C-alpha cells in the first residue's frame, strides 16, 4: 500500500470513530430544555394541590402566585446585584469592602426569598391536619430521580 492510501484509510477510520462517538454520546444523555425545572415544579405544585382539601388548596395556590410574583420582582434586583458585584470585582484596584457589601446585598435578597417560602409553609401548616402535614412534607422534600 502506498503512503496516500494509508493516510486515507487512517483518516477514514478516525472520522468514523468520531461519528460513532458523537451519535452514541447524543443518545445516551437526554437533552435538557430550559423549562425542565419549572415543569417539574409545576407538577409538584399540582400534586400538593391535589393533596390538600379544596378550601386549603385555593389559599395555598393564592400564596404560591404571590410568591411567584415576588420572585419575578426579585429576579430584576438579583440581576442588577450580580452585575454590580462583577463590576466591583473587575475594578482596579480591587476594593474588598465594596465587594463584600455588594455580595451581602445579593445574599439579603436570597434570604428574603427563603423566608417568604418558610413563612408560606408555616402559614399553611397551621391549618393542616398532622396527616396532611406529613404528606405535604413528603412531597416538598421529595427530590427528582438521581442522575
């Protein structure tokens, strides 16, 4: 075999191996779409609402919608806080105190979101029976399938 033929066969084998690897890699992992987590949360919300009695589920649904509205408004604040952190982080000379203060602002917004969720669950729990609280706790603490 001449040198050109060896190069051609080696290149062909290499490209075929790469093609097979891409095909197998593409099929082995499901592609994540951006709405996967929100769809999962919506499914969990439906399960929670089905668990609760009608009058309690309406109250819970109203509280959840308030929580979502709060999260949307906080999203804008968090985005600007992150930009501010990055601006301070890239400044010359680096100002450690300003950076720590900017991070504290972002942490404060996160903490407010957590407190709102905790308060929602505490408010709802006081109206539930022990059995309903146990079932609700199982749904809330349940995690998706491990990968």
